[in-house]
C-alpha cells in the first residue's frame, strides 16, 4: 500500500477528531467548521491514515506534497444530480429568454419530455461517454461523491439504460456514486390521459426489474403540479419501500402541496428543491430525520426565487446543498458555484455552505461514515486548493476554479 503525505497545509478544513463520527450538522452548529492551521494529512492506500498539526508530521511517505499557502478540504458531496442525460436544451433556454416560463415549456411537451425523447434515441455507450465527460469536469471542481438519478428515460428500457450507465460510472470513475430511480419524473405524452397507467408501469414493471438487478439505492418522485400529485407520490414511495428503496423526493419547487409532509411520513432521506416552504412544513421537518436539500443553481438558471435557507437553518434544521446537474434547470455540476449562490442569494455563511456541501451532503446520500469530513479511516477523497487567503475566498471568487488537485480514493488527479 503506498502512502501520500501532504504537509505544510495552510488550513486543513472540516476535521473530525472525536470518538464518534461528526454527524449531520443542524441549525446554529452549521456555523462551526472545525479546521487545523499549519497541518499535515497522511493517506495510506485509499484511506485517511492520520492528520494533525505540523509539529506531529511524520517525516516519511512514498510521495510528499508541499501544500504551503494552500488548503485541503474533503471533496464536495453532491447529493442530487441527473447527470446522465442526452445532449442539451439550449433552444428552451432561448425560449425562456424570449418570455416563456419553465412550467409553460413543460406543459407544451418540452422540458423533461424533450430530454426523454433525446435519451430514448441515444445508445448506452454514447450516454456513458457524455456522462463520463461531465464527471471529469465536476471532479476537477472538487466533487468526490455524487447521487445520480434516472428519470429521462420514462420507458422501462430507457430507465434501465440510465441506471446501467450509472453503475458503469461507479467502476470507471472511482467516485462514490449512489443511484436513484426517478421513473416518476414526468408523465410521458403517450400516457397523458391515462396517468394511473403510467404510475402502474413505474410500480409494477419498472420497479421490480430495477430492484431485481440491484440498480438503485433510492426512489424519487417529482411531486409538483406539473408532475405527480401527493397521492401518486405516496403510492410510488410505498412501492419503493417494499423493495428497500428509501425515498429522496423532489418537492416544493413551485408549490406547497403536501409533498414535504408525505415524504416525512415515509421517513424520506431528503426532500429536495424547497424554493417554497411554509411554517407548517418547517415544523413538520423538525419532527423528522429528513434532510432539506437546496439546489440554488436551479432557481438561478430558471430565474425563480431562492429557497429560504435562513429560515430553515434558524429553525434548527440541517441543510444540504447540491447541484441538481440536469439539462433543463441546471446545466452545471459545479459545486463551488452553488456555494457562492447560497452565500450571495440565501445569506448562508461560508462555514454553513461548506458544512452543507460536505458532511450534510454525505448524510443526504448515506455516506456520512465514509465521506464528508477529514477523519481517520474515512476515504481519502480530498482536494488541495490553489494558494488562497481564506476559507471565505472559495465562495467569494465565484466562477473561478480554485481546486489544484483532486484526490479520489488516494489517487491524485492532476489538473490538465
Ligand atoms: O430537479 N424538477 C424536476 N427535475 C429537474 C429538472 C428537470 C428538467 O427540466 O429537465 C430538477 O430541476
Ligand atoms: Fe432535480
């Protein structure tokens, strides 16, 4: 097993030294970001072997990196993405500039249905190639763990195609990847007047085969007026649970309609989007273990309003941040930009956004015990920054890539 020592680290961020794992960070505690100045980090094989102040730095390793002036972070944990998709939707981008809304485009058969048509006509190999390139890019921006959803297939065959691509990405990229089945992303055109039949297809044809092949970890439903009702969502969540798939639910993007309550009732791992949330829903979340996951680059891109992050955190909730990388509402998988938006548009502090994008993101895909902090025995998924003056500089310098090297499972990925 080879060892890698990173020494003279200006700031080793998000350290985790207690006997019990640093758990999901809630409310006021999100302002606290443990870190060690002038530190070292020792990696053995694919794990973090040791870390601490430079005065305790070992003097030998197979490879040594001097990180003077640079910082080291655990990789970003992006707990919500749809990065297996075909092509793009730049024409809809232009339509929106010309005045059509995201919901209007969806109602006309564009949006998700547009992406589904493209994906159905794309081979598994081509899809894999496109998704692989996207992963290479986000890795260079510091992402080391990601959840990826299906949902642009909307037929048994095409949903399986996406989920198989996700499985192949696990071996090809080395990133920690969780797969979510989102057959209930939109009602396909051919089921427009027979919604119940599509829900039946999801539950009785797609789910059993996906579960039999072990292709998904979670189940998702787009619970929204333009997509699935609360009743349909409940039906699908219950069916997923029978196969051991925990729910992670798209809800409250445009309307408060009970999506949070039904998700909490079924012990969802996360509820995602939450551009609109009312007090009753906040109270409901406070009774649960469900993680509110905010995706600010979606409202940025479709020019909508941002989730009330302050209200959620000030109420004592844990918040996770993720990209939502997809062709319609967020054609970008860059976590640092999400962090900048969360600071600028949602008044979260730099410490809060880093907690939300590391440890809380890890818990929102059940990777909290192996990822999301610098802890002995955790996976060596870290990135080394360029020389930066402060932690706040990461969200401050929006658009820049301040990551110099990403290390996944102990393997260095140099910048090209
Ligand atoms: O999370 N809201 C639902 N699904 C995706 C976007 C879908 C699309 O427009 O392709 C989202 O924003
Ligand atoms: Fe999404």
